[in-house]
C-alpha cells in the first residue's frame, strides 16, 4: 500500500514538474529558460559522475572528455547537410559521414553509446588503479580525447569547432531526458547492481569476498556514467548551438565535482540540488559584478569577478556546516516529506534525538 502511494505521488510530482517546465518554456524570457536548461543538463552530468565517484567509490575525473564525445556527435550529425560545406570550409568533411543526418534524440543516444564504448576501452587498463592514481589517469584520458578531437579536422572540424547546430532551448525536451535519466539511475541504484556498487564503495575486499566481481561492476558503472555524460554533453552542445574543443577543458570536470560534493556524494537528490545551487547561484550572483552606486558613491567592491568571491564564501559556509554535502548519502522520500509537512519542528527534533 505504501509503495502504491509513493508511486502515485511520484507520478503526480513528475506531472507537476512537466507543467512547470511547460510554463517556463512559454511564459519566461530566453535567459531564464537558458538557466533552467543548464541546471538540468548539469544535473544529468553531475549524476553521471556521482554514479562512479559517489556510489561506486572510484575517483574519476573524465567527465569532460565523455561530454565532448556526446557534444561532437550531436554537432556532426544534426547540422543540416546543406550547411556543412560552410561549416567545414577549412577542410572538407569526411565523405563517409558527410551525408549522414540524425534527429537530435538519435544523435544523443549514439553519442552516449560512443562515450560508453570509449569508457570501456579506457576502463580496461585504468580501473585497476585506485584513488588519486585513477583520478590522474582518467583526467589524462579526458585530455587525450580533447586533443584527438582537435586534430581530427575532417570529422570534427578541428580547432574551429562546429557551428550552426540547430539551437535547443526547449525546457520540456530537456526535462523529459532529465526525468528519464534520474528514474533509470534510481532504479539502478535500488537494484542488485546498485547494492554491489555501494558494497565496492564501502569495502572492496569484503565485496570481493562476498562474490562481487570488482572489475565487472567498476567497468559497468564507468560505462553507464560515460553514457549519460555523453547524453548530457550532447544536450549541452545543442543548448549552446556550437561546440569547440575549448568548451571541454579538464577544468570543466571540477564544476561537476563541486556539484556532487556540495549536493552529497552518493545521493541522487543531492546531484539535483547541487546542480541548481552551483549553476543558478553563479548566474544570479552576477549582480555583484555590476558597478553599484549608493547615495551617489561608487561601491569599490562591486566589480567584475566579485561574484566569485561571494560564491566561494558561501561554499565555505556550506562545507563547514555540511561536511558530507547537503544530502550526504540520504535521499528524498515521501514518508520524510509528509512527516516534515505535518510537524516541521517535531521532525527536526526527532532527527536531533536520533543523532544524540
């Protein structure tokens, strides 16, 4: 009975969120739509990174490379065939792919699959490493992917990038992809594979002693993570309307690391919260980058770059009070939400009592 109630409430929530996405898509300006879309795309990529780093306990920093694969697949195959000679003006496009066109949804899936294939090839040697060594190796492979893209001029247009990608600023479209991915990851984490991932995170030796194939499950988590990072990268490229190798520098991965650390390593809900706080927070703090006159006097602190100071201070405060992230390893549940709505102060009192 409780499971049926939770399912109904979840379906109603998804319908309500889709209605909100519909409203944002038609009743707000392009800036608000761009911020909302970027929050959802970053949530997808943050969740994909959390699957490896948070749930499986493997410190991987290769998301920017997998994003680049997905973004370039979308860029290569969704640009109208008639416009490709103007885009590939420095070197003609490879004739094997010059006439292949895909709708966006298909290009996203192909980009995700190609990213998963590359993850399998990378993961075979790399996932035998642990900790900082794994992080450095995946970061290095991410840069290798970017350099290969930069030099494959007849396929990726090299350093010039790919322009004239049909722009995507439809909140409903991105919301559907985000919802499907979050539902899939939630089901995966609650399955036997998800429990194996968590067991590896807690203690690899104990997990192996219980019969869990460490390499198989690490590789599976790495490939699924890359698949969704590729889809997120494809949506990111479609959202920008152009892709360029400089969009996928290794420093981009740190944004997603910040998202999962702030939201909670090993929390699906935390990935969404972290994505919204980091993405929307940086945008709405732009007011501190503009000059401010107060009673005819210019405030010297308000200048370009000051928002990053404010943002860094806020992050430090959050880290001090939530050392394991806002959600930690916890998730949103309807039972806790209903208990909170009925008695907010009693809810926090019981929580404190349990901790004591």
